[in-house]
C-alpha cells in the first residue's frame, strides 16, 4: 500500500512539474472565451505621460486618486483571466526569458527564470470595472492589441482593497507602448 501511495505522489509531482515548466508546450492550447467590451476611449495611442514603475507604486502606496503605471503584461504563463477583465502587470526589472542568451522558452513573459518571490513582489493586478463598479465580464486577452509580453501604460486608481502584498489598479485607460 505504501508503494502505491509513493508512486502516486511521484506521478502527481512529475505532472505538476511538467505543467509549470518554462519550456512545456502542453499549456499552449488557446482557449477562446468571451472578450471584454471596452468603453469608448479606453485604449489610447498616446497622452498618458510619465509613468511610475510597478515597483515604485508598491514602495509608495498612497491614496492618490489617479496614477499612471508602466510595465509588461506577464509574470505568469497565462497573465489574463479567462472570464473577467483582469491581467497581471510586471515591472520592467523582471528579466523575461527572451533576454537570456540561448533560452528558447515559448512563453518568455512568464519570467520563469526569476525567483518567484521577486516576481510576486514586482507584479500587480490590472482590472477593468463596468459602469456600475463591478468587474467587467470577458477576457482582455487579444482585445485592442493586449497580449502577453506587451509593454503598456495604465492610467487608473489603486483599488481600496490594495495592500503592499496585493496591488490592484482599476484601469481607466491603457496605452500599448510596444507589442
């Protein structure tokens, strides 16, 4: 009986390792979900001005009504949620795998070569609320040039539930700086 549980444990561990592996292509299946509807003027081509880094916002959490944050969409293999308008914004200090010579990771935005603690401390959630203040339904992935790895600026306000461990910005505008 003990042998069976050890084998089960090893198989589960192996499957979890393969699932989270940087070079694993098994997770590259594209699941098409409902796309979020963007309010008119949500995506802007310019005009958001100077921006703070994710790490600067984290170090200086304030009750500012509005701020602009710059970073890249990433920090995990799938930075977009499938059924709601939320994604992860990473700080530019995080090294994406494509910046490492010889690394052929198919998902460089997941920064799997970085320490997970550093990744957690250098990312924040970006979300889009509807007119009633509820989370917008549908994914933002693939909407108006938003994709994993894209460098963007976000204008919005920190959510009242934000803390130094979990930053959330409610986006009012997004500017795609580079895809």
